[in-house]
């Protein structure tokens, strides 16, 4: 029995252009999948001057997913890397706002507006 846990693997794609790294996240960011995203942050933040986390294809994030986003931001800050959440889906944006983290994170749309 899975007890409602999501076993679908999280997919990420990393692109880089002139030191700006983008991690595009696809799938639910949950207790089961968030360690994979944390590993991706650890790997990418070492080489970036800016890290954008594209969340447009994330239909759901739970508290462990929010925790990983906070950890990613802290890792970036420790290395003086700019960190932004890009195009969060409406449900993810709602969780960020309900958690009162919308002023903690830089949230941008793909057009660059905050």
C-alpha cells in the first residue's frame, strides 16, 4: 500500500546560459521526491551565479517541498548566487502565499517581472 504517497519520479532539466542556471521541475514536489530536488540544488548551485527554479509544471508541493525550496535559497545565499522561483503554478503560488513566504522568495514570471 502506498498510503497516498506519490511514487512518480520527479523530473528536472538543467539549462545554463552565461552563468544563469535554470532548473525546470516537472511533477509533484513531495516528501518522496523532494530529496531529488535538493540533490539537484547542491549540484547546480556550485556553478551558478544565478539560479532560477522553474515551477510552472509543478501541480503540487507539500511542506517538505517548501522546505527544500528554502534550503535551496539558503545554499544559494551562502555562495552569493541569485535565486528565484520562476512561473510557479497557481497551486504552488497559493502554498507559497499561504505560508507567507512570498516576501521571502523572489518570484518571477518568465517575462522577468516580479
